[in-house]
């Protein structure tokens, strides 16, 4: 199986458990890896024969910007579910980095894999 990826997709959203976090938008950064069979697209050279990563990015941005979850775990799970169900991807790896969440660390977050690779 081939992998189509998006790196460093930065999105502003409400995320966190503390009262002050519920009043501001913070940056979360996604790295997405999505299983796909690109052979048909490679042969046809046509966007309709592959996973359109621009469409994936637009959908993830739209969802995350509108979300207000407390936990990064919940947000990562919901994003994985959207990719699996709406884009017919058999496997996805979602890395979510909540930048600046811990003093002294450049980031903190979660990595999940869903589906079958």
C-alpha cells in the first residue's frame, strides 16, 4: 500500500481543559499519513484516480477550526474518523501536536493509527 501524506498542517482551534483555554484559540499541528493505492492515478495522471490531499486538508481544517474539544485524544480520533469514512481511506496515521502546551517543550500531542494498513 502506498502512503499519501500531509505535513505541518497548522490550524487554530479551541482545545484544552482549563477555563482560560476555552476562551482562546490555540495552534494544533497535524501530520497525516493515509494509505492509498496510487497505481491507477500514476497511470492515468488524473486527480479523480487518487486521494485528493487538498480536499482532505480543506475538510480537516473546516472541522478542526469549528471544534471545541477538551482533549487532543478526542480531536485526533474525530479527524481519523473523518478521513476513514469520508475519503474511503483504509488506514490513517494522525499525529497531532499541541504546540506550546508545556513550558520547555516545543510540542506535546498524540499519534494514533486507525484502520488496516
